[in-house]
C-alpha cells in the first residue's frame, strides 16, 4: 500500500474518532442545567446557606426601601402644608388647638411640644413662670431628637447589608471554587464539564452579594440625606418658633 495513502487514511480515522468523542462529550456538557434553581440545588450546603442569607437580606432591604420612600414622601408633603399654615398669620393658639391633639408629622410634634410647654408656663393671672424660654427650647430639642431617631430607624440595617453582603458573597465564591478544585482532584479530570458547575455556583454567590449590596448602599445614602434635611428643617423651624415666643415673652415682661 502506498505510504502516503496509508497516512492519509490513518489521519482520517483519527479525525473521525476525535469527532465521535467530541460528539459524545458534547451531550454531557450540554446536559448540565445552569438555571438558578439547578445551580442552587447543586451547590454545597455552605454555599446554599450563603445564598439564602443574601436573598433574605436583599428582600428585607427592599422592604425597608419601600417603607422609607413612602415615609419621606408623606412627611415632606405634610410638613410643607403645616409650614404654610404656620406662616399664614393664624393665631398660634388656634393652630395648636387644631393639630395639638393628634400631630401627624415631625414638625407638628415639635410645634406641639413647644406650645404645650408654653401653656404649662402660663400663670392664672396671665404672666409667665421664669425660665419659660429655656424650657420651651428644651422641649422642642427633645422632640427633634426623638423625630431624628425615628426617621433614621432601620437605616443602619441598610448600611450593614451594603457593607457586609459583598464579603458574604465572596465567602460563598471562595467556598464554591474550593469545591470545584476538590472535584478536579477526586475525578482527576480537568474537563470543563467537571469545573464549570462549581465555578458557576461560586459566581452566583458573588452576584447575589452585589445584588443585595448595591441597592442597600444607594438607598442608605439617599435616605440619610433626606433624614438630615428633615432634621435640619425641624431645627430651623424650632429656632424661628423660639424667636416668636421670645418676642412674646419680652413683650409681656415689658408690660409689667
């Protein structure tokens, strides 16, 4: 037989054999399910716990985000309406009688705290107990501190999720990669079909960590800014209200 013809036939046989092996290996690779549910079920127990923690943290973060969006939107609108009433020239006693029993917004509660202390300082003959100005200011400052604490509630949770979730996801990634290398060592095979599932699970843990962290960080920065602006508005209102009461106190002292 011609050597050249024999070599060509041998090469063709090898190529056919390689094609047959590739065809047999392709179904094995393609048969692996890379859906989110399948990757979760294939993951080790540690990585599954990490994924569940990150999904739960993300779910609760979004619940806090929606709550704060509704809260700040409602407070900003109602506070503006109350300030319009306050500066409309309506007597403060009438305004207090109108909102004092059921104050709904932080600015109304600060106003109620100041007016309540003011009325408690009035004597029966019409005068004021000494130190009224200081007590009114203190009552409003306490109300402002209470409102600031209320508006900042659960923001620390968003900060914690935003800072910790990437590292929790990274831990799941490291553990998933460790599992992938262990599979290589056990099977003594570096085929992509052996490595791919573990790497995919590891990357899924990283993605879940970022999915939980990014919205939490953005929301924390936004709501912290809104809370500071709301608290600053309350402090400005308290200063203006204290000035009005101070003029009233000086007027009554001058009449004496």
